[in-house]
């Protein structure tokens, strides 16, 4: 039996949704972005966007939800709670993006290089935003 070489397959971290997602938003989800995925445990952090590119919500899997403190333990997060989610899972998201997403692809999507997006200054700013939301 021939096995696939997974290292040669480009990871598709953004893709258009062809059917309705299960998110509880009233807006139609059009695009799903994977910010973190662990191949072994199948745990993930997803962002759902509408057709204009605005974030509808974020969703995390159950095991990641269990890692959260009680005050923020939930499966879905509003777009305004991005800083909380990214602040808590900053290291996991950073390692996933650095390892799996090409520099040019990330730059074309976010408008900034990975080094700036995941810099210490960016992390500190996220933490400040988190303090304002709690």
C-alpha cells in the first residue's frame, strides 16, 4: 500500500466554505481560517469570516476549551474577543503559523511579515488588550 508524503502537501489554512457552518452567528460564514491545528490531537482554532472579509466569530475545539480559565471557557468567541483568544494561545498559534504557512502567503493575507505579527511588542499589545477585556 502506497502512503502519501504529507510533507509535500501544502497546508490549506484558508478555504471557502461551500455549506453552512455550525457557528452560532447570524451572518453567513464564507471563509474559514485555521490559526492552529494539531495533527495528532485534532485540536484547532478557526476564524470564520463573511463574504466581505469581516470576522463573524472564532471557534475552538473541546480540549482547547478545557485549557481556558473558567471566566472565558466557551467554544465560540466574538470578533471583539480576538485579543483574549490570541493572547491565551499566542505560542501555539505562533508555532503553527511559522511551521506551516509560507512567508509570502501569510504576508499577502495579513499585510505584515510573520516576524512583526508575532514579535514581543505585538504580544505585549495583545496582553494589554486582554487586560481591557477582562
